[in-house]
């Protein structure tokens, strides 16, 4: 039986299946869905949990062994199987099918996995888990779904946001669910339960240095050198560590390098942006950058990032802030400022 993430809580309140398979490339939502299953199982007496993580060389016989072992301390238990790649291989696929066809008593199998490709979702081992229990695929949220998720998350925390506040917070975190949860928790800690408006979001969220760092990245991508320099100087003046700025720039450049290589190989920009889950509000900006940056330029900037990292840690000669200034000029597509 396949469920949507938003249907899981209602299902768990009604019944508990012997098998749950949760797959997706959003770690937070996969983790929270798995936590919900584990919580429901504990409430029904599944007090023991055995965790198995599939890594190179993993012995799939251990799954059968765990399923066949009887516990001396608990009549009910969970086998928590972690499949990070979503690829069990031939032996794993057969082991999962065998398990699903001969379910052990008083045992709940919870399998969590990374994103599965369409062909893998139709594989026999996934179908076997589906027939034995519940399969839940966690899909990326689009802009409208994300706003709905943000509002529901805020209300669950006791916050009553206006539509403008929801939209502002969603824009600030740009699809990063973990960052959004952290900001909601911060709002709750600072304000407690109650109404939240746009002014409160501006005061308590938008002034965070982390968002200024992202603003620096976007200004550089847009070719706005003067604004980039002002933001960089402001961050330096506020005492923000250069490693924080470098982290944001390197993160963006690393993704640009991967995307630019695919564009250079002849793939359409729109398709590449979709595969890399570029937030809708940034697609035009990033798409324009991909049309002007070549893979060699991106790789050169990544090498500069590595050098700045060494300088910031005292392992190289130079000034990290001066080097960051050079880097944002390169990212903006403008002539690199001289050191004079």
C-alpha cells in the first residue's frame, strides 16, 4: 500500500503494518516519517530495535538472522534497516523479497532509503515490500506545497502566522526544510505561541547573518559587484567568520561546476536546473550564470576556494577577506580586482 507523507499519521493512528519502506532525497522528511513509525511502534509495545546499515560488503544474511532471532527481553521489536543509496544489489533485493514473503511474527521492518529512480520504484523488491506493508515516497515540495508545509509546521508549534509571514519565511529559507524548522523553533523560543506577522519575521529572522551570506551569493551571481562588496564588508565588520562566507560561496560554486559540466555536454539548462532542484525563484538567476560560466571557470574558482580555506586556517599566506573579494568578483563575471 502506497501512502503520501501527509497520510502517514492518520494511518498510524488506525493500524500498524509489518513493513514500512520510506524513500526520498529530503533527509528531514524521510527522518520524520521514520520517527513517526518508530514512535507508533513503541506505543504498541515494540520496545527493542536492531539497526542495520547497508554499506559496501554488507552481509544480507544478517537481515534473515535478525528476523529469526528471538529476544529474551522483548516480545516485539523493530528491525531498522538503513539503505542510503537506495540500491540493495542483487543479494539485497532477493533478501528483501524473501523477508516480505515470509514475515516473522512480532517484528516490524522499517527500511529507509535515498531517492529511487523510476525504474527502481517498479522493481520486484519494492513491489514485494509494497504488498507486505506500506511504501512511502517523499517527493520534493514545489513552491506552493512548501508554503503550505511552512504554515502547517508553524501552527504545529503554536504559531499563528499571517500569509505574508509564511511567504517571507519561505522565501528566506529557499526550500531548505531543516533551516526552516530551525527558524520556526527560534521564533517560538523568542516569542512563544501566538500570532506572527511579517514585521516579526523581518526582525527575528531576516537580520540573521546567514541570510546576508546568501544575499552575497545572489548579488555575485547577478553580477552586482558593488552590492557584493558592500555585503562582504558588512559581514566582515559584524565579525562573521570568513569560513562562513566561504562555505556559502563554495557550496554554490560546487553546484555550478556540476551543472555547467552537464550544460557544456549539451544538456538543456532547464532540465539541469530541474535535476539539481534549483529553487523556482532562483532559476532565472542561476540559468543566466550557467550560460556565461564554463566548467573550467567553475573549477578554477573551486581551487581558489580551497586556497582561501587554507589561508583562513593559517595554513597559507595571504588575507582571507581579500581573497574572498577576488572570488566574488570572479563569480560576478567581472575583472578581478588588483591587490593594490
